[in-house]
């Protein structure tokens, strides 16, 4: 698809939307050195609390840092209050009455919830037995957005994605990209203007409580997301903390989680009630176990919470287990062994 075709998919009233103009957007800030201004424009409290001023609506400093880490220009980065905000804004940007989104099942639950909230039809197609896209996974003429999670939640595997098959917006959700050696789809943004890649600080960066999600796309698409977002969607505190955390090197922690994933998978396979441990490129394992519902309940009694996915399509008798610390994983293994 060409960028012009992508822009033609935008809901017309949003293409022409006059966005909220915040107080500090309305004059040339370079006129005087920034800290020399007296700000009487935004009805802020003038007494310094550290947070009395509104945050930077476009998060310039933080984006500069993300840009250098990800090797993506700052004008191709959107930051949201979690990836969940980006998912909602993408649906609102492209989907109107009568349009639909296409998702595989099983996958991350927020695509459907967000579409449902926006009253947008969800076309769901089952993945194959080994959790890959079937031949029949095709958008129709009213499909505006396809959501593909890779590595996929809850199966943990990478999807084999052929972007040229899709003549609509394709969102590749890479929440777990740091736990795989596969390259990111961000490398394909130049070639595919209809591509939006989502990543997050919630998993590999250990900052789920902070709520910071990232969307990478062509500058034209980023501008449109900026136009429809709440003006101050990322708080000053979040911007400051994220900037500080991104100075750190998270590779050794990610490596530790990956090596625990291998160890836990091997140990789980030694337990006789466990029928299958699915291969994982993420920070969790999907595990098929005899009588999963009961195992789930008994683990709770042992003080261990996993995710019961046994009623999810293709996941009969499956639990999704997040990789914990070595000690936590040992406790899980003991509990499962003593019950088997
Ligand atoms: C955990 C997860 C996210 C993260 O969402 P945030 O709102 O950024 O915390 C996004 N997508 C998938 C598939 C996930 O599993």
C-alpha cells in the first residue's frame, strides 16, 4: 500500500479534525530562553511542587531516548498510556460504523475489548493447531485493521507474517520482542506504510506499573495519533521515570528470564501430569497439563497464581505460566510435583 491509500483509510472527520491546542502550543517557545518565561497561560498553580506544570504533550526528551535505543526517528514514535491506549486510538482512527477488525484466536484480549467498546465488529479466525495464521486469514472489504501479536499471547510463538497479504492497517504487537532473537518488524516501516508496530515498557523493561506503550509507524500516521490523543496522556512523573529507567541496561535481566524459561520448560517436562510445554519466544510458557482447572485451583491454595487458559480455543487443559525469579519457579515446580 502507498501512504496515500493508508491516509484514505482514516475516518474522514478525523482527517479534518482541529485538535485541542494546549496553551504552550500557541506561541514560539524559542523566543526567550525557556526558564525565563513567566507562565500565566495554563491556569497552573505557580508555586513549585515539582509537578505544578503540565507535562510536555509530545514527550520530546523521552522520544529522543526511545529513538536512540530503537534506532527509529522521533517523528515515527507515538507514546501512550500503555499499549492499550495505542490500541484504542488506532481503532478509533481507522474504524467507523460498518467497519471491522480482523484478529486471530487465541490472542491478546484487548483488541476485541477495545473494538467492542467502540462498537466495531470483530472478525476472529482460529489459528492452526501450531498457532500459525491459516490460509483463510484474509481481510474483507470492510476490514480496516488486522491485529497480529508476535510473539503471540497466550501461545508464546512468533507468527509467520506476510505483510504483502494485507491491504489494510496491520498492527504487529511486539510486547514480547525482547525475549526473542527474531528481528523487530520496525525494520519494515519504510517498505510498508500500512504497518504499525507496538512495543511496551511493561515486560522486558519491568515497568508495567508506569504505563508506557510505544507505537512505531510512518510520520503521517503518528501525526494523526497525536491529533486524537488526550493532550497530556503521559504524566510528567512517567516521562521522568521512564527516561531515567531507559538509561539502564536491561539485557542481563532479559537474559536471566530467557535462561529461566529454558530451565523451567525442561523441569516441567519431567512432571508426569504435564503433557506439553509449547515453545516460547516470550516471558511465559503455555503448558498442557492433566486437569488444568483443578491444578489452577490447587496452585492458588499453595499461594501461586498462574493464568488458567483451559477454556480458550486451542488451549484445552492449558495454563499460561509467567517466568518468575529462580526461587519462584522452584516453588512452582515443587507445588506441581507434589500434586502429580
Ligand atoms: C502485556 C501485553 C501488552 C502490554 O500492554 P501495556 O498496556 O503496554 O501494559 C501489550 N500487548 C500484549 C500482547 C501483551 O501481552
